[in-house]
C-alpha cells in the first residue's frame, strides 16, 4: 500500500529570510558551507541542480548534502534518531505513478526519523503510521505524516519538509503507529502497539546553513554514493546473502532491484513458518544493498517446462531473515535444475531522494536457474 499523502498543519508561523538559491555561476567549489558554494540567504530555498541525462537506473547525484543530528530516544523496543538537513525535493510513488514534491515557501527544515529495533539493531520498514509533530512553548507548530524514504546517504528513513516558527527550542514527537508487515520469530508479538518518542531540539538557521554540500565529480553516472556513518543508527542494509539461513537458490535483478532467493526447512528455524520448505526472497538496492520494502512480488517454479508451484510473496519481518518476501502458507518445493521466476507486480512504494528517483520503477520478471 502506498504511503498516505501528508496533511500539513502549521500554526503561528512567521517566515524569515532563509536558505537561498544557487548563484548565477552555479556551484563554485566541491565542498563546504552554502557560502562557499555560492548559495545565499533568500526567502525561498530553491532546489540544487539535478544531474543531466539521468539514466533510468540508480545514479550518482549532482550534489550531496550533509546532515545534523538533533537527538535520539527510545519508545518501548523502538529506537528513534531525529536528523535534519536543508528542505529539499523528493519523489513519491503511488502504484507506478511518480510525483515530485517541491520545496514550499514556508519549509524551513527537512526532518528525518530513523527507526530500528533496539534488541536486534534492525531498521524497521513500515508503510504507514509514522508522523512527526513539532511543538514549542506556544503549542502545535507543524505536523506531517513522514514518508518512508530512500536516500543514498541516509539509507531507509522517514521524512518530509517542515515549517517552524523561528529560532528557538522545539519538541519533536515521533508517533509510531505500529509495524504493518507480517512478523515472525522473535518479532511475532512485537511492534503491535503505538508509541511516541520525544526529542527536544534547538533550531538555528545559521547551524543549518553550516551543513556541507558537495558537488560530485561523476554526477549522473550509474552508481551511488555510500551511506553516511551514523554510529549505531542503522541505514537499513539487507543482510549479506551468505549470512542468511537456508539454501541459497540464486540471485537476479529487475532493473536495479537485486534479489537473493532462499528455501529453508521449517525445523531449521524452530518451525516458525507455516510452509516447509519456506521460500523467501531478500530484495535490496544495487550498489548500497539497502532493503527495498513495500513491493508486490510473486514467485513461480517451473520444471521441465511445466509450472509446478506458484505463490504471491508476503512482506515479512523476521529477526533472522530480515525484511523479506515469503511464501506464507504455501509449500514451494524447489529442486536443482528448476527455474524460479520472480515477478515484480508493483514497484517499491517508497519515496526517493536524488539518485534513486529514476530507479526501482520497473515491473517484470527475472528467471533464476536453481543450481
């Protein structure tokens, strides 16, 4: 299901001189603060340049932005980190329709919430139900449903552009509605209840404008910049294929969605799955290996030219298998010499930053020869 459109609620705002446009000469350096790169304060943040001739694939953005940390908190098993950067564009996806979200005149900051399980350290993808409410001493300032997002630098997170009410102290209430994918193993009874993490922060445009912007040397080329290191805050990398349980059936890709397929005997994982063997597929981005959630995926097994089994795969969160797509309640017996076909029926319904907005849009099939 696609994330719900955000509902903007702002109260008592005054618009200040804020972050500005690219100077007429373009980017004047390769790294540094806004002034170094030719940016100036104006009443509206204008988007930095996009790479020219972008491929229909993952590509290196024309510029990369740093970020700052406002703080961390826990709420039950949830770990939450709140980070920030300049207000900037992003793209959302509804079905196969892509839509660009532009920076509005009253947007002051791009807030990003990272979400993970404190017991396993695993990033948690949820398709709806996370919002960020901003308050100050006068009351409610801004409230947005935060989109699940993919960024080459931030990995998987939840974010949007937010309007504030000037320099000062704010309280961010990150409201988590619960994890919607099927949960198995040690996650079976976890993440069912709503929770709220509260983080206090100081907003200062001078602090924001000190964040680095870097012009890349190979913007527009296929590839990706690596995620930033954020200590113990996970970026949502999928597990290495050789670390996952079961028999590795092989891998393939549809566009830049990379699949690794496995079959695992039920008793190997305490009989937690209602299929034996249990077929599951881990999907991740090319280059950085970030989990790709919220996708429609089907699997078909053919033997000697005849279909022997097929299944619609279910989004599932498991502490040993990670976020994956599994054949719930369906035995899919796969033998050496079979052909496993994975069919993307709906592309990942997740918002994207520069470098990802042209990728992960394809539907189609990939055939994996089982060895």
